[in-house]
C-alpha cells in the first residue's frame, strides 16, 4: 500500500507540474502542441517542474493525516493557512495560483477566526473544483 500512496502522490505532482505552464490553454492548442516534457514559464511564468496549489494543498492534507492519524480540520486549516501566507509546501516558496473559493475560505479561517467546518462558501458560486484536486489523500485514508 505504501508504494501505491507514494506513486499516487508523485504522479499527481508530476501531472500538476506538467500542466502548470499550459493551464487555460484550449484543447485544440494542446493537440497541436502537446506537453511531452517538463517545460517552464507559460501561464504563470514559473520555472520547469513547478507544481501548483493543487499539489501543495495535497501535501498539506497528506501530512496532516499522517501526523494526526485522523482527519483533524484544525490541523488541516493551519497547514492550508501556512501554505497561503508562508509558502509552505510550495515548490520554491512562492504561492502563485490560488482558487477563489480556497482563498476566501482560508481568509475566513485566519482573519475572521471561523471554524474550519464553516469556512467554505455558502452560495452557488462558491463551488470551485479545488477540493477535487487535493482529494487523493482521503482516498488512501
């Protein structure tokens, strides 16, 4: 099982790093210019191999589950906050891509001191897909 977890997390991070420079490009463009090696710059002007918030927050969640041996929303919230404000688990200390719903939730945690289970948005436009990008550790939990 340990190798499956490692392979899953490494695969997630590699796929993320391959995709960072071409995020938001159309399918047609990517069919003409497929990504076949680690490239850099592009959408966010980041060096080759840079992963995004998707990997960083996956690492935060995985670390929390491993350290706490349970789902501890407060610990996860602390790690997510450290990522946003301090660059924790970023590839080179810089947060450059933050989903709107994710940022709003972390701001509620750190600025308004809202409980983690109430920090998410409540309206129909606060349903981004960021949580899907970091769900892998829960599948192994």
